[in-house]
C-alpha cells in the first residue's frame, strides 16, 4: 500500500485535501512506476484544487502534483526503463504521492549530479520559460522586460535571456533585487509608477515582454512599451482582444521543442549553469500547508513535497 494526496472537492486546500492509502500502482506496457523522492509544488496545483482552472465534479477526486523526481520501482516491458534508475517525471499527474505512474514519454533520466529536490522543481517552470523565449524568438538585440523576474518561471526566463545575450530588466520586490542583479538583470520595483521606473532604469527601448504575473499593471505597462505581438504572458488569462500571446505549453511549437528543452534544462542544472532555488520542504501530509504558502509575498524558491 502507498500514501497519496487526493482533493475530495474543490476549495481551500486545508479543507479538501485528503491523504489516502491505496495499492502501489502496476505499470501498463509503456508505463513507469516511480517511487517519488521529491515533488515540486506549483501555483497551478493550488489553482486546480481551488477550482480556478475548472471545477468539473466528474473529475473528483483530483490527483494533484505536476512534477516529481524519484527512482523507477517497476517498468512496463516497452517503457525503455529499468527498476533502480533515477528519473524525473514531467508532466506528471498525481505527483504528491509515494508512488507515481506515468507514460514513459513523460519520464526523463535524472543526471547524477542533479539532486532530487532540484530535479523535481525544474521542469514545469523551465519548460514554460523555454516556451516564452521560443515564442518571443528572443535575440541578443532584444531588450526584454520580465514581470515577476524572481519567481520560479521568471528567474529561468531572466537567466536564459541573459545567456542568449539579451539586455534584461525585471520586476520584483526590493528584497529580490540583489538576486536579479546576480542573474544579470536590471531590477525594478513594481510598487509605484512602474512605467516611469522602467524608463528610468533602462534608457534603451524595451523590445519584448515576458509576463509571469498577469496583473493589470503588468499588462498596461507592457502595452505602453511594445506592440502586443511582442508580449507573451503565462498568467493574464482574463485578457480578450489585446493581441497578447498566451503560452500554456499546448502550442505546436512548445510541444515540438519540449524534449529538447527538457534535455537542455536537466544538463544545465546538473552542470550548475542554471540555479534551482529551493524555498522549503514539506512532508506529504502537509501538502495543504505547502499549497496555502504559495502566492502573495513569500521568500523566494520552489516549495517541495517529500513523501
Ligand atoms: N501558463 C502556463 O503554462 C504556466 C506555467 C507555469 C506557471 N504559470 C503561472 O505563472 C505564474 C508564476 O508562476 P511561478 O511558478 O513563477 O510563481 P512564483 O515562483 O510563485 O513567482 C511569482 C512571482 O510573482 C511576483 N509577484 C507577486 N505579486 C506581484 C505583483 N503584484 N506584481 C508583480 N510581481 C508580483 C513575486 O515576486 P516578488 O516576490 O519579487 O514580489 C514572485 O516572484 C503563476 O500564476 C502560475 O500559475 C503558468
């Protein structure tokens, strides 16, 4: 038997999450069963439980957790994996569990030099960051504004854009400005006249925007700086008609680039070219507390569940 987290209903995680004991899953032919060592917590998990990305009663109970790292426990004959291999699972369904079953196409070998925590915190944010930059077709000539540059996605966007040779300016709370400078970006606070602050801090005209926060302020400032077709957002889902490109990982370009992006992210993180910050770890039974800790102003770094 094995423990896993299920959401019995949509609502406050503290009220609706349950820990249940179920049989260890068996792999189908092309599947892999992974003993989870670490699972990354993402804002999507909290939104999903709260019913903010759909609240279909027919989908209850919900298995939650979108990425994990662990060790292969059992592998289907055609999966290409063997028990004992260290792997990363992304995208995952039900990663907040002692055991996780996934199709082999979602299972990636974990580099030996990359820790389980970091591996489980890397791919959802990293693939999203790669999608943003690919969609913008960013070049070394661009001046990129990143809204939310110290967040999980934003930090990787900043880091990758700086590596690509672009000039980067990024918004964050003042406590995260040293971090942004260490990544190679010009930091700017968002609690004031952001448009004026951007123009003062970055005399060169902004040519592209990556929005990871989705606030009216972020969108209004972006539209004042660049045409809508130079803005990509992963968070402003309420927009209609502005012409801004929304990225959610389902575009043909992002599907095409996904395996390459994953391999590059795992290699770079293992080699220390890409930092993955861990902000805190929670035992499986405290998953609700981890989801409640997301959002607002919290210390930087990904939260992790340890079964
Ligand atoms: N569409 C997709 O495929 C996709 C994929 C991944 C994530 N997302 C979404 O993207 C968002 C970011 O995800 P994440 O994992 O990077 O989250 P995260 O690590 O929690 O980072 C969020 C960042 O937002 C900043 N922030 C908070 N309030 C702000 C405000 N009013 N104005 C400007 N910045 C503000 C915070 O910066 P400070 O702490 O410096 O204030 C924080 O660093 C979430 O909404 C998530 O659901 C979408």
